[in-house]
């Protein structure tokens, strides 16, 4: 009943809050936005979806004044608006919460909220005033926060709140949210959506950038789909489906489920026993993590990022030092007394596709052929003895490029000039080509176009069927559920449980991700 | 006993005088680096400021004009640094090294062109320099036992730039922590993206920081040539810019600890001059150079982490580029 | 350094040329402002550097120094380490060479002493760079600050030693006694004359050839060995290097040691080749010039040799200017050097966008015609 009422309250008025006509923006040779038309109704939650590189972030960055459009018109509440910088955008009542927070970690919440609108040359004047405003906004929107807390100490969900409060305090009537739920658990996401609905009830217009089809169907009033810099269609959730949206995003029919096959389980390839790990600040990131990884299976690690998965991968790969616990692989045991390192792990048959391919998996300024031996550069494939042989590196790279269909197949090309999908394929090719017994994979399809996603998924399944043990970490729950033989859920550094595939579904895993152990350990 | 006291006062007196250019340069470096711009070029700005002050004071006959010239030259060099680092996203370190070498060369080239004295300026007369200022009642209070000389010798009797240098520390503190500009400056050195998304200009704030730094360095240079000294001599900055850099790191980028470091380093220099040629028990004659390099050794030891971590501002040295 | 949108030849050849032209133009303006004729000054510089008798020899003698210090800076820079400590490391190199000569030259022939002195120079230079390297790798101390500090510490150390224990007995000036004649490196003008060429005397000596060999060695090390691959990896991306199993702290220390060793070898030229004794301040700022050379030469040995030649000509030409003009001294060279570092370093990419657009237009034109 109340739902319908709030719907009526936010009936779109005849003048859209935001109207874009013919917005275009090119970065060098890349046309990030091409002739975009978009209407966003006042007091609605409007979702913009698209793949990586579709141009969504560019579009809203133009709206927020980060970039100037090459062409086109922006109308706000019916009148043309000139937005040259963020100052103009803020003046027009536009606020933005970015994907990567723009907060000063060493400042308090209050100082972060004050920044830019301090209320005078002396801080003392504005402090009390801002405190009052903050309290008022907190109460009104249910966004509790401690103004004197250091932002750097706050958990991610609360940091996001600070960002929202910042925008609201500057009088935002249009709130842009860029991939806001990437860092939230399903539970936190639900609460976040409640806040959005409440804001909508007060007439705030919300633009939600996301690639999560499920969420956009759940909370949005209208959905716009972008592909390759163009706006390809507008739908309302009631008249479309995830399949249709995916098809619009990609341009062809898409298999949302990867092919499954049974685990060819044989012996144990890797054992983790009682791994506990604290970071430099003393925060416990891994808490007594134990599991066995079998040859011929894919063990998927589910969980919102920041719950210890990254640390687990880096620990197993030998990048982080073991503090407590043991790792057993290839007949060797590592622990506090005897530490592993990445080179040693590789020798023992472990390969690692890191979560951050730009910082770890590749050296962007190196040519593809040099990247093709990264981690294996001390071996014969790079050259004999102490020397490296560019010709043999080139041959090796060519082989990888042919086998994994990496385009353009030019070993002399610098890695930064490859697309995201091809970069990831290069990393994967390199690691798989080494013939590992254990493969650690982190976020294999992040920032990768759907064509490459399908290819990568196939490669992982092939690898598993050939007897390799695969540990797959991904924040994409769909991907985990589609590929894994068993699913291990992590929350706050602990293993909540390990569930075999037939019992792994969204509700079960979702509960576990929130820390509630429903399923049994395998 | 009273002799020792007077001796000590003289050393502390010298400490203040020697620490003055360090304090001004260290405050300059502090502001610049808090804003995210590394400043290795303190030495060059110091030298250039010293030359400008002496040259203009000599040519015009007025010390004040010399100070003005020094401040302008310092500001000009800092604009060059800013242009390279902020606008063109060049390497801060390299720009700093360039400015140091440029100043070394340019001061002598212009000096010879103007004065034909091999790079020096002519000796300056009293109006062209800053003399000591006697604080009120210094003479009368001087007779008071113990504390009299403390007032009349140590506290009173410095030239105005010394007092300005000392006053600059609370001023910088106030600026950084009590004003809006200071809040924004600290933000830009830690997380420039926060400034950008708040609708403020990272570039403008950083230029503001380097300009203030340039002016302070110029002032320090003026002190060297027309207050402490009586004219410009080739390479008269003698590494003080680097000692100031060391003091800034030693003080962990906070005004009062940095002042403390400057005073310690000034003290070391004062002692070195005193101990020259004096026989010490056990060690024998201490070469002056050993004492003079103590600030450098101390900084290295600090940086090696033996006095706790010296953590610089998070965005120091990284040009701000909007994420695509 | 970083990749730009320009073709490789433009990045390596055109941009440095543009920056150089700019530096010289600004210098020319200063020269004009102090009342001299910039064109005349330039011509005197060139003649002094290359044409006048002995000029080329002197130029190449300076070039030798810069090749060593330039290589030193570049090796460290491939690991993204700014080694500003060339002055101090070279200084210590001289100390090493001097100690060996002073200790051994009464007893052993030059043929044995000289190689040992070379090793000592490299070792001492390496040692002086190793400490800042270690501090950076294992304690996180910024290598720029520590190397600057070590420059000053070295200077103080030298004064202390040369006015004290190492001072020539019976004298009061801070320098050692002369080394035995057998330890002197052969002058190349002597070799040239032996081959029948009538060549004016200059300090150019055998160490020039050693410098060229070092340049070749550095090229092989950086681009043709696994060590070099690992070094470049660290310089490009520390996390990727760790991921690849590269032991980063160890490599940093080794890189700094190699860098310091190269700087230390400058002592071959100055101490063994020319001075034949250890004096104060013989490094004369050449360590800093090495930074300019490495920048101009884009950290590649070929570029470094060319840039060293440029600066060699600058220094020798500057000496000629000093000689011929009342109003110009060697500090003019310092000024030009500062401008070159400014334009080739900090402002290196100033013209990249402009040139990039020009190239884009040209490319589009060619595509149209194709």
C-alpha cells in the first residue's frame, strides 16, 4: 500500500530532471560517447547499465563536470545548463558518489564533509554549523555516522555513507551513484536500496550506474542500456528481463550460465591449514582458514571483496608471508618457519592469475613478448643461462597469442595497448601454458567484454577437466555458481562454509556471505 | 659558573641566528610537501634569493627593496617548479635538481655581469642590511642576574628576520590547521581526488603552496646575504637548503617538531664553529667537518627508521590525473 | 621512460632535440641580456670544443666522466631509483683508487696496481651507494634524500681525510702525494702520436675506452640479461615484480651497488688518468651532470654517450668562453646544464601533445592519400 503511495508521490513530472541531447565525447581515437540522448525523470531511480567501456562512467562524469563534452546539450529541470567543472555541477544540484571513494583518509568525517564548503576562511566558524547540518541529514535519511571518526578507520559501507552525506549537504537534488554495490554484502545492499527508495520519496533523482542486472531490475524505475558509446535502448523493469538487457548490452544472445561439468576429483593438490594473517595495521584479514583443494575441481571462493580473499590468494602464491598456519603443496610444507615465495611456488607447479592484472599480472609498458615470460623469465623460455633472447620470447608469445586468440597478435605490442579482455587472456595464457597442477585465479573476468568472458570460462573448465586444481576467487556470484564444483564462502576473513554445487544457490550463499552459516562445510 | 652561563647564551644566540634560514626554508618545504609537491630545490631558491637581495640592496641602497627582490625571485623560481611539476606533470625531484643547478649558475653569471667581482656583490653598508633590534628594556634588564643576560643577549638583539622566522612557525601552524586554505592544502597532499570532486582546483591549491614556499625561501636567502652576512658570495647557501630539507623530514612535516629540528641543527653548526681547534678529552682535535655532517648523519639514521616512521603526505610527488 | 603516442624515433630523437634547442635558446637570451652576442658565444663554444688544438681531446676527456656518471644514474633509474649521490660515490671511488695506489705502488708494478685500483674504485663507489640502497630496500628510506645526505657526508669525510691522515707529509694543502708513474693511465695523444698523428696534448686517456666498454656492458646487462629484465620489471611495477618472484629488495641493493660502482669508476679518468693524486672536490659537480646526461640520453647507453659528448663539448666550450670573454665564466655552463635538466627532465613532455597532434595530422593525411 505504502509502496504505491510513494510511487504516486514520485510520478514523473512533465519536465525531466536531466535531459541530455546529442552528448558526444572522444578521447583521442576512442569515441567514448556518441550522440547520447537521455531523459531522467524527476524523483525516479534511473539505472544506466552497460559493459566495461560502454561509456557510462564517461557520461556521468560529463554530467558532474569532470569532462567537457565535445558536443551536445545538457538540460536541468528544463533549462540549458553549462557545466564546465564540478563546481558548476554542484551548483546545479548534482552530486556524485564515485566508484572509488574520494575521501581523505586522515581527516575525520566532519572534515571530509566540510571540504569545499567550509563556510568561511577560518575553520572554527564552519565546524559547528557543519556538525549541526550533518546531524540533521543523518537523522532525516537514516544515515547514522560519527562525525569525529577518522574516515580511514571506517568500514567501506560507512565510507560510502560519508560520500552520500557529502553530496546531500551540498544540496544535491540529483544523486549519481557509480557502481555503489560492488563493496557491499547482499544484506548491506538491501539496506542501501531502502535508503535510495527513501531519498526518492523526498524527490531526489537518482542515477544508478551498474552492471548488475539483478539489482537494476529490483530497484530501478527506468533502465537505459549503453553499448560501445551509444544509448541502445530504454526499458522499464516490468517490460523486460535480464536476458533481454544482457542481449542489449552485448548485441547478441548471451549465455548467462557457463557450461558445467563434473569434477574429475582425484588427489588433494593443495592444503591450507589454520591460516591466520594480520596486516601491517594489526587488522586480522584471515582467521583460521582451512580447506583442501582437489585436483580436477574448481573451488570457487565467494564473498564481497575485502573479506580476505585477496590476502588468501597472495598468501598461497607466496607473495605474502605466512604468520600462522600451514600450506601444503607438491609434497612440501610451508609455514612460519619455512616461507614460500612466488618463484618457489611456481617451481612446485602453482600458477597465479592475479586479481589486479594491471598492477601485478602484467607490466603495461613492457611488450607482450616480455610479459609472456613474466614470472618465468629465469627459465629457458626466455633464453639460455643468464641472458634473455628476444627471438625465443617472441616465438613463445606468438604461440600463446595463436592458442588463446589474443588480438592483435603482435608480440611487439606494448601490453597497455591491448584491450582489457586481451590483456586478461595473455595473463591466463601465460599461466595455463606453464602446465600447472594448481591454478589460483582472481577476478578472471573483471573488466572483460562478454566474448572474452565466455572464452575464459571455457578455458577454466578445460583446465579442470585436464586434472588441474583451480581456486577461483570472484565477486561475481553468478560466475562462481556457474563454474564451481564446490563453493567456499568467506566473510570477515573466516571460511563460513564450503558447499557442494548442488546445494549452492543464491539464497544459501547470500546468507553465508553475510556471515550466517546455513550450509554445511563440505 | 656565570662564565659557562654566558658562554651557553652565546652559543644559543648563535643557534638562533644559524637556525633562521633553516626555519624559513623548512617551513617552505613543509607547506609545499603538505600540498603534495616535493621541493628539492630549497637550496637553489635560497641561493637565488640571497643573490637577489644583495644585488638589489647594493644597487638601490635599501635593504627593504632587497628583501622584496628576494621574495619575488623565490616566487619566480617556485613558479617554474610549479609549471614543470603541476602543469606539465614532470618529475618533482628532477625539477628541483634543475633549479638548484640553474641557481648556482645564474647567480654568478648575473653577478659578474652586474658587478664584475667574480660573482660576489660589493660589501653592503648599514642601510643596505638589517641590523640588530634591541627589544624594549634590554639594557635595563641586562643587569638582572641570570635572567637578565638571557633577555638582553639571547632574546633581544637579533635582526628582524630572526623574529619573523620564529613567528613563521606558529603562523604556518595556524594556516595549516585552523584555516580553510590549510584544510584544503592538507587534503590535496593526501587525496587530491577529494578536492577535485568537491569542485575545487587541485592545480590552484598546489600553485598556492609552492608560491608560499618560494616566498619563504626567498626571505631566507635575504637573511643570509643582507642580515646575517654583508653581501652575496658564490655558493653562500652552502647546503643549508638541504639541511632544511633534512629538518623537515626529521620533524615529520609538522611545524613545531620541524622548528625543533632546525634548532638542533643550528646548534650543531654553532658548536662546530666553537669547537674548531679545541682539544677534547679522548678524541683530540675534532675536525669541524665531522660536526658539520652530523645533521646529515642524523637524518639518515632517522630515515632508517630508528626514530619511528617518517611518513610523508600520501599524494606527495604524484601528479594528479583524473581517472578515465 | 613512459610510452607516448609518438613513434619511437620521435620519442628518442626529436623530443630531446626540441628540448635542447629550447634550453640553448633561453641561454642565448641570457647571454644577450648580459651584453654579449649569443651567436658569437655559440661559435666560440663550438670551436673551443672541437676545432682548436687539443679541444676535441679535452671534450672527450670530459665526455669520459659523464659517460660514467650518466651510466650510473641510468642503471639505478631503470629500477626507478633516483641516484642523486653520484658526487659522493665518485668521491669514494677516488678514495679507493688512491688508497690502493698509495699502499701498493712502492712495491708493485703499475700493471698490477692499476687493475686493483680500478676494482677498488668500483668497490668503494658501490659501497657508498649500497648503504642508501639497503636503507631504501629494507627500511623504506627514500633513496633521493639519503643519497643527497651521503654526498655531504662524503665531502666532509674527504676534507677530514685529506687534511689529516692522507695528507702529503710535510705539506699543508689537503691532498695526497703523487702516485708512482707506473700507475698513470696512458694518454691517448701519446698513442696517436705513436701511430703517426700529430695531435695536441690533452688529458684524454685510456679510461675513455673503458667508459665506452662500460656503456656496452650496461646495454647488455639491462636488455640482454635476466638480471636486467628483473631490474626493468621492478622499475615499471613493483607489485608485478614481486608477483614474478623477483626478490625486489635484493635487486634494489644490487642495482644501487652497480650504479655506485660506475660512478666510482669516474676516478679512473680523473685520479688515475689526470691528477695522479687525490685532491679535494675533484668531482666538480660531474655527478649532477650525470643526471642531465641520463635524462637527455633517455637512459639508453647510446643516448648517454651522445649526451655525454654534448656536455663534454659544453664544458670545454665553456672553458674557452671563460678564456675569451671577460663577462662569461664557467658558471654559464652550470646555467645551461640547469636549463637542460629542466627541459629534458621536468618539462620533457611539454611538447609531446603538440608533436602528437602534428603526427596525428600527418598520419591522417597519409591515410587519406593511401
